C-alpha cells in the first residue's frame, strides 16, 4: 500500500482530521497509509520509506536487493525480530528528513544506477549489493549478503568485484572487498555461509565445495554435500529448521549411511550450534581428524563440483525477471489506497 499525503477533500488521502485519528498511520513526515495496512511485510516497509525519496533518489542496500529478488534479505536483524532501517540513496544534494526508519546515503548516485521495480525507484543490482555489503553488521554478515544475492541470481561475484574495484576509497570499502574475497556461489542460506566461514577461517579447513554432488564409483548420486572437504573426505551438513521433520530426518539418516558406506566422514551442525564458534570449531576439527584422506585413485566416492556459472545464471534470471515483475505487481503492497 503506497503512502499518500493529506487531501482536504478526502478523495486521494485522509483529511487533516482523519489523519489525526485511529484509521490512518503515519509512515513519514506528511505521508499516511490506512491503519490496517500490514506492518510486518518487508516490501511494505520499502514502499512506505521510498515514498519520501527526492527526485533521482532510490532505495538501495537490502531493500533494493529484496525487490530485485534476493528474498532471504528480509530487513531483520541477527535476532530475526528487530527491523533494520530501509537504506535510501539520495546523492550529495538530496535533502529529506532523517529518522530511525531509514539509513540515508549521500554518496554519489548517477542516473544510470537507478531503475524501477514495481514502480519503486531502486539502485541497480551491483550498486544495491555494494551498499548492502558495506552496511552489513560484520565482515562475515557481508559475505552472507553477497552469497545470498548471487544465489538469487540478481548478480555475480565477478560483477560485484568489478564494481568494488571501480570505487576505491568509498566508506567501508574494506568490508566490500572482504565479502568479494570470501563469497561463493550456490549457498542455500545465510546460516550455511556462516558455517562455511567458521570452517575455513576459524577451524582452518581448506576451501570447501558448496552444495557439491557426491557419487559412488558406479556413478550413483549419493547426495549433495552442503560443504565438502575433498582432500580429507569430510562432509559437513547444516541442519536448519527444515531438518526437524520426521521425514527429513529419515532422509538425512539414510544419506549419511550412504556417505559413510563409501568411507566419507559426515558431521552435522545446527543453527543453535552456530552461536558457539568454539564448539563448532572443535567438532569440525575432530571430524577431520577421523577422515580417511584417501588419494583419488583409492576413493570409493567422487566429488563432482558444479562449475561456476554465474553469467549463465544471470542470463536465466534476466529471462525470469519479467515474469517475476508481473507476479509482484499483483501483490497488495503495490496498490494505493482508494
């Protein structure tokens, strides 16, 4: 639902008296939506705050990434409850009222970096991701943001890296470089990325394959390893909320048996475990010490990593973009109050 200003006639917005009553909610200075408009929808927050943009401005960061298709970026903090402000890029000459609902960037913003999604001005994908990783709470959160955007097909690591290289000296550029250095394709979740970074940066494991198909010697697919240490023969699985059902647990058990049957070591980590880095590091290092470290010729299994195909995925995403735009256009948060 798009915010509207006061209308003395009450035709396109609330009258001054109605705006002060319980049937309307203020979204920013001088703009209102009906009080029953949902508040927990990220897109609603984005459209409400983007309504205050000056000409040439655009929503950016997580908000623009979300509208481009990175749905895991929901505008919530690490606790999954606190709302992160909507980032708005207004350029060095823009002037709007600042408050806790928005984060204002007055850095350079050129017209070619702005586009529209369902009528909302947003920065283009590379600028949106560039801003999102720089605004991330930590370096590792920045990696997770970039992983998510690449997995969603809205950009590629190569494109974002090129953009970063072209903007030396910008605020928090070191965080953006860190994200590009450690980001990977095919990540399935923010938590999976967090686990991979603990494994590689804290536990000292080598570069891991992400969501890698593993086959036995006959060519039968044993499963996709969330993370695979090919040198050691170690499979690391992340158990999110979707692994709690009896059916999924049964599938996980059978797959683990298949993996162990070809002499792969398997270990699992939960979301709760991720709160204790030391616990996870110890578990991973112990699991690696149990692994067989067999040379390729003696293995009863074969890793078949999927080649990086960011540009192909990007072209596929572009083909789907029009369909997705039509679907989003039908959502209630794109409508103005009657």
